[in-house]
């Protein structure tokens, strides 16, 4: 069995608090979308916002109610879609990265538990089994998320939409995963060597921070993708 470092009680308590706040944030957004009827015009964003809240927590709640809710069907029918050219650049960029990051987040979570369930390891380390599997899952889900963002906007066939999604999001996914994997390596190999168990809240709190790092490392690439017109302004 792979050795682990067990976190101090106070770190674990903060971990549970962080996870609780994140789940409450995601729940608040889900309630507004599904119970209160504010489904997004672009349906994939109904998933993007709550998934993003799993690592950004209350920041996502603020962003959703300040900028995301405006593109829900009831508000679009009442006020029309906001002019993407007049939106704040940071808001457009944040939506683009969140969209990519949501697929990466779900893929990473799935891969993490698969590695844990089957005790997979590379060079005796579960962390190094996480990396290739998490990237594969993140890439597949990230491309799927991008596909469902393209099809409502561009009138193209399925094959062309899939190719466009691959072209548009592969660089973005690479950039997000680079930051995420760097964060994972730091907390598993440096801060908490030989590594936190995946069954602790501390591990997943550190994963939240690694995902936030991935969010920032994906920003320059997404900014470029938007400027050259490969990614739509949302």
C-alpha cells in the first residue's frame, strides 16, 4: 500500500469547511437554475456554473448572479441577449475559462476516484497514474462541453462541430491541466509528502486550490483564442 501523510486535525477541519461552502455554492446555483426557472440560453452553462462552484465556491455564486444569470432564458426573452462586444473583457474571459474548466474538473474527479478504486500507480505513485488518466478524461469531457457550446451558435454539421471543438479547446485544456497538475504535484510531493490520502477533506481542498491555479494558467490561452475568433464570446 502506498504511504500517505495524514493531515493535522485543524487542516482537515478547514478542508471540510471549504468543501461544505463549495457544495452549498453549487447547490445555490442549481436551485436558481432548476427550481427557480433560470435555465441558461446555452444549456451546457447549466452545468458549467455549478461545477465551477465546486472549486471557486462563493466567487462563482457572485459571478453567476452578477453576470451568468443575465443569459438565462427568462431574462433573455425579457431583455434580449447582452451585446458580447460591450461585455467586460474579464467577464468574457472568465466564462471561457470556466467552460473549459468544468469539463476538466469533472474529468479529473472521475479519474481520481478510478485511480483510487483500482489502486493504479506509475513508478509506485498513484499521483503519476492520476496525470495521464485525468488528462484523457478532461480532454474528452472538455471537447464535449465545447461541442455543446458550438452547436447552438454555429450552423455546422456534427463532424465539423467536433473538429472545431477539438481545435478550439485542446490548447485550453492543456493549459488548465498544466496548472492543475503543477498544483497537485506541489501539495502531494512537496507540502504533504509522501501525499495526502484521497479519502481526506484536506486532499480535496488542495485539489480546489490546484483547480484555481489551472484556471489562471488557462487564461492567456483563452484570451488568445477569443481574440483570434476561435472561441465565441459568451
